[in-house]
C-alpha cells in the first residue's frame, strides 16, 4: 500500500490529487539508508539528505565541469536520481553481487513510482532518471560525478567510512570514482589526491 | 569549530579547498530538526530532507504557478533557503516569540556560513537567500509557497501533526498558509480544502 492510500486526501482529486499522492509517497526516500556516515552526526545518511547535498554540490562546483552545463537541469537530475531506491533499496558501491540485479530491480521500481504521476509527468521524470543513468549528456556526467564525489568527502571526514569495507583497496576506490574524470579533470585530480592521502594515513587498504 | 576545521583536507587548498570546506560544513543541515513529522517514519523531519522535498515539489507543481517561473532557479532557492538554520536553528511556524528574533539570528548565520565560500560565491548564495526571503520574484513566491504547502501534506498524513500545537486553530493555520495564495490560486484553494477537512475531522481546533 502506498502512503497516500493509507490516508487519502479526499478534498483533492484528479491531476493535482495524483501529484500530491506522488509527493507524499516519495517521503519514503527519507527512510532509505545509505552506507555513508554523516560528517555532522553519528549515523548513516539517507537518500533524501544525500540528494539535497548533491544539489548543493552542483550549485557550488559547476564551474569545474569540463563542458558547459545547465545548473538547474543538473540539479533536477540529482534530485530525482535515487527515487527508484524507494522500492529497489540502496545498492552499495562496493557490493558486486547486489549490483548485478540492480538494473532490473530499479526499472521495476521506476515503473511503479513514476506511474503514480499523471502520464506526461511520469514520462518526464522517467526521462530525467534515464538521462542520469545513461551519462550521455554533460549534465548527466556532472550529476554522476557529484554522486561519486560526495561520499568521498564523507569518508574523509569519517577517517575511512566505507573505504574500510572488507576487500576494498585504494585501487577499488580509484576504479569506482574514475567516472568523476568523465565530467571534470580538475575534480578528478582533487579526488585522486584525497584517496592517495587516505591511503597514506591507513584509512583505506593500500593499492598495488 | 567548523566541521572541515576538525579534519582538514590537506591535499586540496585554495578556491576548491574553500568550496569543499563549505560543502562539508553544510552536512550539519541534516541534523537540524523541524517540527513536522515524516509521513514514512515515526520521527521528525530534518532540514536537508525538507529542502530536497521542496525541490521535488517545485519540479512537480510548477505548472500551477500563476506567473511563469524558471524551475531550475526556483529549485536553487529552495535548496538554499534553510541553510542559515545550521547556526540559527529552526524557528517553528507557530512560535511567535522565536519569530521575533529570527531575522537577526539568521542574518548573522548567513554571514558566517556563506563566508566560508570564495567571495563571488558568498555573494551569489547570499543573494539567493535574500531573494527567497524578500518574495519579490515569481520564483521566490513559488518557493515560499512550497515551504508552506509541504508541512500541510505531512500534517495531513499525521492526522494533525503541528496543527495540534496548543493555541493553534484552523484560523491560525489559514493565516500562516495564506502566502501560498501569493503564488498559486489553485494550490491555495486546495490547501484551504485540506485545512477545512482537517477541521471537520478534529485534527485542528476549529476556527471562529
């Protein structure tokens, strides 16, 4: 049962009623936990907080994009990019098994969630999510880079965080984070410096 | 002490270092609690989750604005609008005493927080916050309307929520929510229907 089905808004129907229903259902994103530890508190981050943080990163760091980007559109991509996890759950970056079934689970989730919206908007939001995943536009490449760069900052603040996942080395981290280089040479250089310093401090297992 | 001072990022200095520092410090927004109860869990909402939810509301409901708005710019306004609460704290909508000192506290917070950024960006983010507060642009009016409409949906889901604050009646709620009407006649009509139905169900004390 969706949240709006639990306590329907009887005074509002039609198109606006469907939109309110979607906006209530996505409250669930605030309960999807990620692996990343917060810098500001002793708990893990949730997807809604993470999505907001990415929006701020886009607004502050857009100048480093190797290609010109539309900031407002890029912020829409990051706001929407994790919505499917409401039904599909978060798949940790270093969970290879989970990542195999991820695409199928997320596509089913997208159909269910965006299907709560009026048809034209269901198509528009699905297109935003597809754009993010495909990384064929400059905006999507930058959005994805922020999605990889943000946990790096949180891991730094936690003196390791998910870098300490068993089996993960500095090489694994570099491989997973290399998509940052597809959007910004300067941010990728900075990310590599941070990983290398984490390696020197023993916050991530040494690479080969 | 700011968060980045606690664990400085030695490999990154200069302009990018300052920007990373700001982006780490604003992690604190995830720890600023609001009065609103979540629809999806038994706890209160925090400012970061709230800001993301407003971004989604802008993306879904922009078509109801009485004036044309730039969606991307409006999303930037809502992403930034509560940042000052990192140092000034959340001032509940129905706390008249707190609201008297709110402006002064928030201006001091803005100077401190945006001051972490390089000067040009400090000015740009301060300007976004000022624009939101002044409500002189169509984008700011719509952003503010979303800020008032979102807790209404959460209160509905909680069968009252902060509507049950002692001393608050349906008239108080209507007075505080009337700014929605400054952005969208259709959304204000829907909001009034929701408040009236809440009143009929006894979720808010009756107005006169």
